[in-house]
C-alpha cells in the first residue's frame, strides 16, 4: 500500500477509537485487573477453586460486552493433575518462623510433611563433582545423624548454577532437601509430587542447627479447569476469523496466608483482551473475532493444548492469532514472539506503530514455547505472542500485585492491536 493511503487508512481507523478521558481503555483494563488480583480469587489457582471463580467473572464480562458464547456456552472444560497447598505452611529455622514467599518457597511438587530437618551441608564444589555428591548423599540416605540435604548455593556463580540445573530435584528424590540461595524466589505450578520436600530459603536467613517444617499439600487428579470463549461475528457472514487470547490462571495459594496475585502475569493480559473486545464490539467488522481466556497455562500450557486438540472452530479458518501475556507496563515497548516466523505481519505491525507514533519499540523475537500461542503455531496457525517491557520485574512472586502495574502504554497497545 502506498504511504499516503496507509496514513489515510490509519487516520480512518483512529476515528473509530476516539476516546474521551472517561472512556479510555486503560480505565476498563485497570478495573478488570484489580478484580482478578483480589484475594477473593485466591491467585486464580486451584486452592478454593480460584480459577473457576475467575472464569465465572470473565464469562459475565464477556456477556456484558456483547460477546456471544461459542457452541452455546462460554466454557470449554478439561481435566488435569495438579499439586496444591490448601492448609498448613510453616517453616521454622533455628527457632525463627520464616515468612512464606518472602524468605522461603516450597517446591510446587512438595508433598505433605511434618518433621524436623537435620541437614548435611553440600557446597557448590561438592555438588558439581559426582563422587563427592554421592558420598554426601550416602551419609544422608543411609540414616546417620542427618536426614536432609542443605545445598548452599549462596556463593555459586551463574556458570555453576547452570551446571547444577536439576540437582536439587534429583536430591529431593532421595531425601528432604533445602536450597540456600541468593537467587530471586520464583514459584510455579506442578502436575506431580516429589517423594520428599524441596524448599528454597533466602541466603540471609541463618541456618545453623535445624529446620522444622509443617506443610500440607493435596495432589488432585483430574482437576476440572475451563477455558472461557466468546466471539464477535462479522457484520456480514464470513469464515475469516481472527483469534485474540490471554491466559487468566495464575499460581494460586501457597498455604492459607499466602497467595500470588499474578497481576502482570497475567491479569494484565486478560484485562487487555477484554479492553480490545470492548473496542471492537463498537465497530463494523469484516471478520469474526474469537476471544479466548485460557486456563491451565501456568500448569504447562494445558488449556491451549486442549483447545487445539479439541477445537471449537476449524483451525484453518484462523487468519491470525494474537496472544497477550504480561501486558501491564510497556514503557520500554513490546516484544513479539514468532516475529521471525511471520516477517510480513511483523513488518506491518512495526509500520503501524511507526506511522501512528505509539510505542517506543516493537522488538523481534523468534519462536518460543513460552505461552499459549505455541500450540496454535504447532498446528500451522499464524500467531504472535506479544508481551510488554518495562521497569516492573515482578514475576511468579508475591510482589506481582495490582499496585505494581502501570498500564503505561495500554491505550497505545490497544490502538496497535486493533489497527493491526
């Protein structure tokens, strides 16, 4: 398209999205994110069915925005195994009760346990040498004075940490294991249980004598989760469809007192998804738009995998999929996964951004299996995964809160997405 016609087209589209201060998409996106991050949804995980509570809220929002249910319902149910922590969560080191999420994390595969750990300390040098590691393991496993491993990684270099990848999990298959670390505490979700507990404790906590742990976990087989799906039909009948997606689940609770709000990951993406739907609902549409809020992403892209194996629309009809994850900032622009796989579409995205002076940068990245776009790409559906970049580095921790979201570029992001 000649440059003049492109600018004209952009200006025409801009007129569709002229907002008063009260109508700015940021306001609606903020309201949705704040609700999703609230304690009532328990971190949108599996304790207290937090993800199911969030799915009901999202289906109600879909209905308010005028999105129609696909196949007669907003929900697509599926089952998956998951390890949860619904009850006691106490760790006492040398008489001091530690703060969950701040001073320690239990591994998401941790079983229930109530005992006192007397540990054998293992240095990085011992851990990387097979003979020394086997000797230390023998002292613990064969029932001496100690019943646990203490892997001291406080002084380990980045290269050493890479070499030790998988060692803590291996140790925990033999005995109770504690990792003493200066690395950021980052949690996740597991679909299995280890035979012994595995904990991470931050490096400034003294560990001199023993650690008392009382942890309640519950392994749930075939837990029922559900994707939330709605669509906006084209103004005139057509098979051409564009899909926009974001996962709404997060990590849930680690005990009664601690939950992970999952604000940037991914209340922000879900909120942006709904804000885009709200804007597109006002327009005359030449294609069908399907909006999918996926469950089970943190458990291993489970919801999107289920959808691609049991699609509610023919995948070959999907002209493009835009997946939105970590959308709460944008001060430093966005990164587009699969940009190298779809260079023409990526150039179009960059051109729109430049012509309209929206984001500071639209950065290219190659294919990666790091969000729900992946299974669609594997099925041959053209797809981008977009995430924002900015000063907010909270990720899979208790500090990823609504209060730490800026939504600095939400209005520009929505303009870029709708124009694209």
